[in-house]
C-alpha cells in the first residue's frame, strides 16, 4: 500500500498582508502530480487545511480543487481537523467532500462512532486536534469521570489513543493525529501554546500494533519514533520568518506492507516563495541593499541601530518584497513592521498590531497564544 502523508497546508495564510494561498495551491497541484506518478493508494491529510476558522473563497476553492483532482485519479483521502481549522466548518463540508472520495473528521469520534475508517484493506484511526477543554469532555464520555482528569492532558490522550488503536485489527493499521510529540522540533510559525507543556505527549502513547503514525501540527518534517514508525509531514511551504529556509518540509510517501517495517520517502520539493531574515548593521545596509532587493522571495530585515522612520519608509517603497523591518539597539528592540490593513489580518495579527500601536512594544508569543485560545473558545461557544 502506497500512502501520501501531508499536513499543515494553512490555506488562507496571510503573512504581513501578503496572501499565500496561490503558493499553497501550486503546492497542492504538485501533490496531485505525485499521487499520479507515484501510484498512490491513499492520501492522509493530518490537519490544518486552513489557517483560520474563516478563510477566503479562494482558499476553500483550492482545497476543493485538490480533492476533485483525487476523485479524477480515483484515490481516496482521509482528513482530520487541526487546531487552526474550524471543526464545525469541516463537519459541514464533510458530506460534500465525501462525493470526491474524501472522509473528513472535524470532531473526534470513538470507535463505535466510526472513529476507525477502512481503506484499501487497511484500518485507520482518526484523531483530530483536541484542546484540553474538549479532551475533558471526550474523556468524560469515555469514562464518566470529568473531575479526576481535568487538566491531565497526557493521560487523557493516552487513553483515547489506546481506545482508537484497539479498533485497528487489520494487517495494516494506521493512525493519523494532529498533536505534539515530546522531543519533536518546532519548524517555526507554530503557536507554542499548543505545542508545549501539557500538550506534548510521549511517543510511547502510540501502541505497537500500529504500522504507521501520520502526524500533523509541527511544520518541520521529521521522524519522532521508530516503534511504531511515526512522522510529521511538515508544512507544504515556508509559512513564517521563524522557519528556516532549509528546514525540511513538504510531504511523505509511505510504503506499507503487512509484517514489514514501513518505508518512508521524503519528498524533496521546495514549494512556495522562500522567506529570509537579513540581519545587518546600519553601516552595512547600503552594501547589502542589492542582495535584499534580488532575493527571490519575501524578506525581513533586522537592523542593528536606532529606529529611523524615514529609512523604514524608503525600504518599503524601494524593496517590493520586503514584509517587515525591525530596529534593534543594545538594550531596546524597536519593532517596525509594515503597516497592514486590518481587514488583511487575522484576529491575532490584528491584536498584535494594536499592541504595537497602543504600547509601542511587541506582544510576547505567550500573550498572543493566550489571546488566540480565548478567541477560539469564544468563537466556538458562539456557534453552539
């Protein structure tokens, strides 16, 4: 059985006012080419199809185009929601996407509710992203005891993973989830709130009866366990300046046979425009100006020296693919990002821009993560 493992598309991503969907759409067309040329039997999409709960029609159209392409190739897909996706939206789209041969889970399902799917003779357990709050609810349904497990994310997840894995009793057993494994390396651009502390799980939580574990959530492509074989596919494109240009990402082709260790092949593609941070002194900026101007992707410039509004304005005017400028001094960091229209930002980016304007300082990653969690909980509650 030949599997294409992909994750973390983040369709609808806007970086400093630049829409990244066309780049991601091109990457998805590359995946369709791989499905065709590599004779893929099953596609696994391990969450974060979209970058936020509400995205542009172009972003949704790109996703539909991909699944329609799979339908033409007669290749089924299994899809789960990530922490960026709207669970309710994916559940609503599930009947429509089923017409393309895709099985889509926005919410977690227990085994008796169909949480283990069948495909080409294999059994696949599907575990969408679970926040601590939703885990407590799921664990209560499984064991009837909420208070005992409240806040104990790792143990609750272990029991849910074990429950789903028990439903995998075929010759080939696969597990797909959107979560963090302890010791895995961040790719950059992930929300650290959902990747650290209680959200990081031991790889030993995955039972040995599983043939392969397909993960999404972290943007760096990497193996995190050998028994069972467990991999992150990584993001399709470089999503954030925090991600290194040479950080592995893309997709994985996995060959699985009963009784044999899976053979995992890393797809060596570099889709999307590269992102690069240039760190320069004020004195060397003119000397490196052409290098920054000629970089074939989007750039961020960090200048050692005191802030200079006139220089910043000139840089954004003369360097069309420059997205961000920061001035650093020895004891103070002055942030000087491009001015971006609020309608082109998601709520977290809008809040970060408000903090800059109101306090003349950058919001910490922890504060932004807390803001996103509160926003997502309020947004979800408003739909119930």
